C-alpha cells in the first residue's frame, strides 16, 4: 500500500513467500500440471499446492494486525480496488486483441471485477476494509465479553464444523455440503480480523517463535506427506480411504479449518517476533504482492498465461518427471518476477496519473473526514453523493446493455 509506517522486513519477506506459494498452487492446479510418479514427484506437487489458502490467511492476519486500532483510511480501499480494476481491464483488452474470442460479458466484467467476483481475494480485502470501522468497535474494553462470545460461537459454527467434516464426508445422513450462510470467504476473513484484533489487544505475550515455527513445520510436513501418500491411489480410494483423502483436501483448500489457522498464525507469530529490521528492497518487493496476485488471476488472461506463455500445454504432453518439476519451479519464479516488474510499473503510472495527484488526496481526505465525523452531512454533501450515485448507475446500465 501507499501508507507510511515502519515496516518489519520479516513480515514483508513472509508476504513475498506467501504470494509465491499462491502462484505455485494456481500454476500447478489451475494449469493441470500435477502428475503422479515416485514419492519425490508426488511430494513436490503436494507441496506446491499445500500452502495457498494458508498464505491467504496470513495476508489477512498481517492486514488485521496493522489495521486494528487505526482510523479508517479510504486510500487503502481505493488502492486495492484500483489495482484490481487496472489488471482486469488491461489484461482483458490484451486478450481481446490477441485471442479475439472475448465475449461482451467478459469485457463488462473487466470494468467491474469486484462486482463480478473475478478476483475473490481482492473482493474480500475491500469488504474487510469497509467493515473494519465496525469490527474495531469490538475491541473496546466494554465489548470484550461479546467479542469472546462471537469468537467462540463462530469458531464452532464455521471453523470446527469445516474441520470435522467436508463436502464428501458421510455422517450417515448423506454428504455434508458447505453451509450456505458461510459460503463466502468474507466470513472467515472477518473472523481472522476479529481474532487477530483480540490477540493484539489482550494477549500479553506472544507464543514462542521457535515453538510455533516447529508447530508449523510439523503440521505442514505431516499434511503434505499425508496427501502425497494418498494421491496415487485414486482407483483404490473408497470408503474410509476416500474420506481420509478428502480430509487432506479440506485442510488444503479451506481457510476455515483449524490446521489452516494454526499454520497461518504460527508463521505470523514467528515472523513478528524475529528481530525487527528494515530492508528497503524486500519492503518494496513485498508491496507488489497484490498486483502479482491480480496479474496471474484475471480469468481470461490466466488460461493464456499458464497454457501459452508458460507452455502449460507443451508440459502436459511432452515433459514429465524431473524435467517437468524443474520447468514448473522455473515458471513459478518467472510469473512472480514478471508480475513484480509489471506491478512496479503499474504502481508508478497510477501514482503519476491518479494516486499522487491533488484531486485524489482531496477525495481521500474528504471521505476519511466524513467517516470520522469531521465533515458534517450538509445538504451540499448529500447532493454530491446523490449526483455521484446517479452517474455511476447510468455508467453501469450503459455498459451492461452495450457489452452484454
């Protein structure tokens, strides 16, 4: 983000490693590049897709740690929205001229990436920041008991439920499906925010850094070996074997499970307790994480990036074993490097054109002052809000019926 704060490069390095873990999962999973082989091959691909959702939880924990107890800053929200918008629109337009098979709905979605759920993590982050002023009320001393009650209640309803069962696990009454009320990831993002805020506010001493690191490594290694061992036996998996394998999939693919949260908080506690220092290069690279995520996850661009640019089609048909593993590892690094460079350029251009301009600062200051109650709700302010709402509605309607 563009906020001024003292950075802890240990946490910034964690952010870099987390976005690489997310790329590894997406490239091998969405690119259909995982294959079965000897135990080393199975472990490699199980490791590639093992920490993606843990990394997402870590990002939310870091955000909460530095947001709880601070005033609302519209610049955070607008920066994230602008990042998602830039990537969705520009990359969709590139695909339209390059592939020429982009539908009107794809183009419409590019104008409204958050509304069309093209980038779920960006959606959650924007909503979480908008909800943060309300969530911060829970950390007042007089609200401590209600906060504890909500953490326990939602911990049972959302976290323990998913940990105890999954989409295929049988309780004797048919398969357990995802609870509709908690289906959107914003719920677990808000839970992580409140839990992190509670720990920051009331926890007097953080757990030992070395112990939590060992806890993370042990749990990660156990679950990764566990999945790698079950992966080759699809034809034999039935009954209890299928159920056990599904548990491994649940822990890997859901943020709302105890193993996920334990590993995420272990990573965070270790990094935050390591001797704090600032390394400008690491801080700068970590600031590109959101852009790197958007760069490789815009749907119409993602398939072209993985299959054509990164040679996914060729790898699936022609390359196997160690050579594919080395190529996959190289492409994961290449996607991160390319995304980082592009995000540095995009951030610089948006800074010159929008985010560092006087009108943008005036807009953000006006929103922040209005939220803080420093700017009264005068008739003039109401008129401006009404005019902006009408213009935006007409803009949406025009694009909707023009492109779709």
